[in-house]
């Protein structure tokens, strides 16, 4: 199987490594970012965006805070992968 970078003319393997490294850090940044957004939205309130995004205020998953919490949970896989890698490295 070929790496995705090899399909791009003129791309070096170093560029592919850098892109994967950047993507990994971006994945790690997503979970705390969404968690902070959930806390700030809960504390400050959504403002005018709640009129658009929180149409189902009576619903269990209505509003922006549950949405940010769900997004944070879905992006937690990168953190779980990092923790598993660290534990494997320590046990060796």
C-alpha cells in the first residue's frame, strides 16, 4: 500500500511526516477546545445563537452546551490513543 503523500507529485516524505504530526496535535486540541466552549456557553449563555441552534429547548440534547460536550466526547479518541501509547511505552 502506498502512503497518501506519495500520490502527490513533488511531496517529500518529510512533508508527510510533518502533516501527520500537525494533524495529531490538532486532534489533541479539539477535545479541550470543545470542553472549554461548553463551559463558557453554560456560564455566559449562548446569546443570539441560542435562538437559531437551541430551537428544541425542551429536548434533552437541545442547545449548544450538549452539542459541545458531545463533540468533545467524540474527539476524545486522540487522547485515549495517546494515553494507551504512553502506557505501552512505560510497560516496556
